[in-house]
C-alpha cells in the first residue's frame, strides 16, 4: 500500500516536471512528428528523439532498439519462463477463489518514458500496468514468451494482455485464450511464471489488472469491454517486435476494435 502511494507520488512529480519542460505534452495523432505510418521505420538521427517520450516510438535503430540487440536486458531466454516444471495440481482452478481487479491511478499528464536496450527497466509491481518501456512494441498476437518491457508499450496503445502461469490448468488457458482472441485485435498473450499458484491467470490493460483462479467468461468479457482501449495513445498501428511470436492477432470487428467481444451474447460467448 505504502509502496503504491510512493510510486504514485513519484509518478505525479515526474509528470509535473515534464509539464514544465515541454511546451506540448498532448498526443500527436495519428502520427508524431518525424514518424511515418509504417511498421518498419528506418531511423536517422532526426527521428530517434521526440519531445514526448525522449526516444521516439517504433523507430528501428540498432544503436537504441531494433528488437534484436541486447535482448538479455529484458530476458535471459530461460525455458523456465514458459515451461511448467512444477506439479500442476498446485495451480488448479478453484471456484471458491474470486477474481481480483486492481486499479493503478495514473495521472493524465503521465507520459511513459522510452529506454534503449543499453538500460534496464525495473517495475515495482509483480504485474505492472504502466511504466517505462522499450521504444519498439510487440506485434499483436500470441507469444511463446514476451518480456513485460515490450507488452507495457502495447498497453499504452490500448491493448489487453493475457498472462498465464505455465503450470496453470490447460483447459482454463485454452478457454481464456479463445475469448481474448475473439474479443479484440489489439491483444498480446504470453506465459508469465511470476503469477501466483492461487491465481495463475491474469488480464492486464493500462492501469488495470484482473487476476483469476478460474475463467468466468462474463468477468473476462466485462473486463475487456470496460478496460480495453483505455491507453493514453490511441493507435492500432502494429508493433515491430516479433521474436517468439506464435500466432498473429486477427482483426475481429475492425482495426480500431470498435466492437469489443462481438460474438459475446447474453447466452455467453460463442466458442467456435
Ligand atoms: C543508451 O543509448 C542511447 C541511444 O544510443 C543514448 O542516448 C543513451 O545516453 C544511452 N544510455 C546510457 C546509460 O548509456
Ligand atoms: C523467469 O523466471 C525466473 C524464475 O522464476 C524469474 O526470477 C524471472 O523474473 C523470470 N523472468 C521473466 C522475464 O519473467
Ligand atoms: C502432484 O501432486 C498431487 C497432489 O499433491 C499428487 O497426488 C501427485 O502424485 C503429484 N504428481 C506428481 C507428478 O508429482
């Protein structure tokens, strides 16, 4: 609790400091200055920096972040991060364990900094919902493993990220994946072995996290409808980072996800 308050204060201070340094702190839309509408913007010295994040987003640059160099800063490519080595019976779904929704208050002026791959990024929360991240964000879809320093950037653009412990119940994982994939294009799915045995499933959006023991389609669909697309930067532009991407996301309603979970009816989500 105290930690949260401290983080919040620091965040507000950071946001204030930024306001004085920057004449223009709102979002550029649809594209920032010097930024092209392309998934592979080749950088030059002019467009690696922007006034908003420090380092411009989506610029592939080998001296900063090209999605290939220095990846060990975020992840050591360790198989344990996506493989179950424990007894799955510790991770069984329990109908008596209720889902927990938590909200992190993010000041409207807060603008998440970008850091190049020469600097590490740490988070205070086990499941961060906002914060500093890498300039290149992830291509939407399902991953064998995707580091949080990438998916945090997708959250900023309105994505919903599904996390599951590698030892979580396989039926629950399949059910949750199916719902998320049919609800919206802007999603990322990755295992995350820092989730607890009691709630080994989670959905994250900018400022919100839902931790679950068991999938309730109603709860999942409600979370997505309420909290998806709430990131401060409204763009459906796809990411550039696709290491270990297993399956690209499909467009569900349209590129902007105007209708979230369109197949969900009163009778429940249509599975096939
Ligand atoms: C990391 O690299 C960026 C871009 O090359 C540079 O601006 C920054 O100062 C470097 N940071 C450190 C700590 O060396
Ligand atoms: C990978 O798993 C180890 C062991 O549980 C953990 O300490 C580490 O934080 C995990 N790394 C990532 C990137 O999740
Ligand atoms: C897993 O744990 C359960 C319950 O504690 C036990 O019955 C089962 O034998 C264990 N399985 C393995 C492979 O250790």
